[in-house]
C-alpha cells in the first residue's frame, strides 16, 4: 500500500512537472518569436518544423487562454487615430458623429454636440483634453475598428450602425435627409513639445452601405459612390 | 548533480505557505468584481448583443482557431450572457471571501475566457493578464489561508475527527508558474521595446514624455509640458528594469527593491494613464513574491494563531530615542510592537546573538518574529509593513527600498544617531552623562566600560532611593 502510494505520488509529480515545463516552453516560444526567436528557431530546426512548433505552442497558449504578445507601449506614437462617422445630407451639409475619446474642440460653441463641417479643419482644429477615466473598453474597440487600410469590415459596419442607432434614437425621420454615410479616421497629433493637441488630418476608411446590413436603423436608400 | 536535482525538485515541489497565494486570490477577486460590475454588466447588450457593437457570427473564423474555446455560441442570447456576467461576479465574491474557492476560480476563468472570446475587440492587455491570473489561481489551492473554506473545514475537522485545521501550505509548482509568467511578461516587453533601436521611443528616451502627451490615454494634460530630457533617465531606467526583472527577482538581495520599483511604476501608470485595471492586476502577481512572514506580520497572527510582535531594542537613556519610541507607539495602531531596553544585557544577548552592546548603542535594533533582526535605517524600514500609516503612505515605504533612497536614509540615520547629544534635551543628570559619554566618541571597550559603570551607579542609586524603609532600618 505504501509502495503504491509512493508510485502514485511519483507519477503525479512527473505529470505536474511535464505540464509546467510544457506550459513555460509554450509561453517562451510564443513570445520569443517577436524578438528574433523566429529566426533562431528557423535556423535551428528549419522553417517548416519551426512553423509547426509555433502552431503547437499557439494551440497550447490558446487552450490555457494565455496567448498574448506582451508589447504594451513598445511604440508610443505621436498621434491618436479616432473614428468619426460623417453623414452627408441632401443639402450638402455634413454632420460628424464624434467619438467620446475625442477631446473637446476648443473653439466650438458650448452645448453643441454635432457640427457641420465646412469649418471643421480650420477654426476647430485645436483640441482640448478629455479627462480619460473608465473609457478603456470603447477606446480599445474604436482603435481596432479604425486600424488598417481603407476597406469594408464587419467591425466597421457594426460600429457605424451602432453610432447611427444612437444618433437616430427617438427621431428616425432624420435619416430621410441622409445622402451617404462614411467612416473616417481623424488623426489628432499629440502636443510636441507643448501646446494643445491639434488636428493632423482625416483619412477615409469605409463607405457605409445599407444593402449589406439588414439591421440598419431605418430603411432608406443611401447614395453609393464607389 | 544531486545538489542540482535537489534544488530543481525543491523549486517546483517545496511546501510554500499559502498566505501569498491568498493575497493574490483576494486581489484578483476584487479586480474581477470591479471589472465585471463596472465595465461588463452595464454594457452587455452593447458589447455582445445583436444591436450592439459586435456581430458574433462574423468572428466564427477567429473563435474556431485550434485551441480556442468558449461556452457561448454566436447566437447565445443577451440574457444568457447577462447571467454569465452575474455568475462571474458571484465567482469574484467567492474568490474574495474564499468560499468554494477552487470552484470559484475555475468558474471565473471559464466564464471570463468565454466572454472575452465572444468579443475580442474590447480586450486589452489587462484583460488577458486577468484571465491568465485566474488560470494560475485555478491551479493553486489558495483556500488554505484566509478563507471561509479553511475556517469551515477546520471546524468540521474538529467536530468529526480529532485533526486540526488543514495545513496552510502547498506544493510550489502553481505559484512558480505564475511567477514565471510575470518574469516572461516583463522580460519580453522590455526586449520588444528595445528592439526598435535608437529610432524607437524607449532607447531614444522619449517614451514616457510621449505617453504623458498621449491625448486619448493620458488622464489629464498637467504633465504634458514635461520636457523629454527630464523623463529620459526614468525611461531608460524603466526599460532596464523590465529587461533585467527576471534576474533581479530571482536574487533575494535585489528582490525587495525590484518589487518596490515596480509598485511605483504601476502606481504612476495608473495615476497618469487610462489603462483600465492593468496596474492592479499586475500588482496582484507581486503578492506571490512577498514572503509569507511579512504578510503574517501585517496580519499580526502566525499560522497557529499566536500573535506576532516586532521587538524594538532602543536606548532608554536617550531622550531622542525615547521620543522616537513615543512616536512609534502612537503609530502602532494595531499593537504590533514591543519595546525592549537595550541596557537589559541578559535579554539582549539572548534575543540578539552576536550583537554587542556597542552595536546597540549605535543604532536601534528590530527583531522580527521569524528571528531576523535589523539595525538603523534597515530597522526603520522593517517596521513599515506593520505600521498602518505606511499602508496609506505607501510611496514612502516603496522608496525606502530603492537603491539611492535607502543609502540616503541610512546616512541620515547614522548622522542623527552620532549627533543625538546635540539635539537632545536631558531632564536628568544620568541622561546628560550618558549622552556625553557617547557623543562623537568611538565606542571602544573603554567607553563601553564607562557606560556600564554609569548605569550600575544609576541602578544602585535607584535601588537605594526605592527602598527608604530598609535604609532607615
């Protein structure tokens, strides 16, 4: 009985040790690839075995829910990109649905949430500062939405639809005046070396097309300019 | 070879006290409760619902990647997800109070991972670190200390058997995994920062200045005026600390300073930047490096329930020391300190072996319950975990461990100790004589003999004065 107990304890210890070493090796492989480990492994094992090893390590990390490349703030950057939904009305004016991450525009009249944009880049190009507190999740989502080249994506489509729902809530008749809706990325340059943040530019990312979205807030036909 | 194998086996399977794991568990539970309650529960429809920001069916390809898993399908309703978040909060309470601890940790890990995989767009490094922490917590028997589970099991054991409560220790391997995770996190983060070379923000010294100007993350603009040159040394020091963290934490001598620096870094990040709960989650891992004896000292009780006190040996003849003693007594809100007279030689020789009378006349000594003793500034620093004022003024506590600050602190202590005669106002002749003997002199055998003679005279004078009846008789 005592011998059986000892055998069991020894076997358990071996299993635990194997698990620990496998886990650490997977974590190490997953992270080391991004700091030159991929080249070292390719040289050591060959490209295909190295790729297979990476796939195995990734599977293990995903199963343990510990897959993460630890590179927070490895590049800090000199600007922020923020999504903005631009509504073009039939009369030629624009409404900008600004992100809550976006700092307040210093020259904007108080109490006005949405502005028409002919003067946007000129008079209102100086930004103030938000008190950034507790908005981390939406900031992450908006960064992911706006990241990447101009193209359609379901993440962008969902985001535009969500902003439009909020804008049209209680007043869906406003949508009858829409000509087209676009998603634009606004670049805000951080102060360098001092002064307030400034508008750095705007980049078009996607045109919203309600044909692709049965959940669009209101059934209207938007102009689709390719 | 045998020694190496023994050390390897010791590293993974040695019995560790459960108190650091319990502190880790409670901290993660608090973070989870706040995160789930404040950011997930009020926004379930927004993050996960069909009318929200995410269409789960569009991400089937991501969820279906080998190894990835989750409890929720693309068509799982918002109501079910809302109950899942409530279940997550219930697990968090289980972790905080140590109720059904193992089950709570497993449930928290499974639920949080499933919710994360339902909408990965809202996740940050803090979320991944939290669920990693829950993974390691599910492997740890953290219920063995500071938990309702242990309390209840102990009572059951006493009622149904003659055994005492469950042991407050467990095999080290699960804690080691979490410790290694933290080392890998810092090490690889540092390497990724450095690999951009001098074109990158870190090696050119501008990273912290840029972070303080990051308009959508930096909390306020108060520090955006700080010039790059002023923050460059801190940037380089932080980078060096991150890369060297795995080595610094392994070596016992550098471990306290390494952890103290990390506490200050993450507190600074939290105060200046909106990075969700990252600072609190990563600081939870720090508990796993704090010796159990320190945690027990803060709690004030040993594993067997006996009270733990720090014994402070000081010069009762010195007015500066007496004043310090009165200050410490005022700050000792939890009654953790016991004061001893260094002139009681038999007591001191028994309690502080190898410490001479001269050593004790030069500096205050503190004896910890684990038998270690410290003198001078190190003694002051040792008292900080058991004085609640330093839990509030924790930056001072952390700074006291940093190289540079600790050297300055030690130099200030030595200066005051050597020159206390100049700052003391004596109220008795023996006090004045005592300080005159010590002031500015090398404490050699002759001086010690004079101090002993002075105290013997004082003791005899006290005895005669205290016994007038016997004198007249």
